[in-house]
C-alpha cells in the first residue's frame, strides 16, 4: 500500500480577482462583515492596503488544508499556522 497525498499535487487555488466584491464574496460571513466595515471606514488612500490584507486572507482560506493547519498549530502540534507563514513570507519579501 502506498501513501496518498492529502491533496493532489497538481491542485491549484483559483485566484480571487482583486476587487472589493470578489474579495467579499470569497470570505466567510463573519470575515466579510469585518472586511466591508474596514473598507468603508478606510480613507481613499488606505483602501488598497485594506483590500490587499483581506485578499491574502481570502486566498489563504482557500488553500488546501488551511483549517487543519490552523487547528494543528492551535493544538500545539508544532506546526506553523498558515496565517503565520504568510506573515513570515511577507516580511521576507519586503
């Protein structure tokens, strides 16, 4: 018997368009409310930054195994939560 990967190796997450409606539609109901509240409260100059942060959240939520990654990290299984990994990668890229 061979071990099968949890997710197909060729699976790719579909990119969410970088628009307010597309980002909002991709988020859970709770996150959607927070996103729209933050976008509506942002100054015109800050809207792009708000959208960028929430777009990343929406994309990470679509990643295969995202919820199990968060659960494992919260349970202390020495795994890095996908959100922490994204933050680390963002710091390295800047």
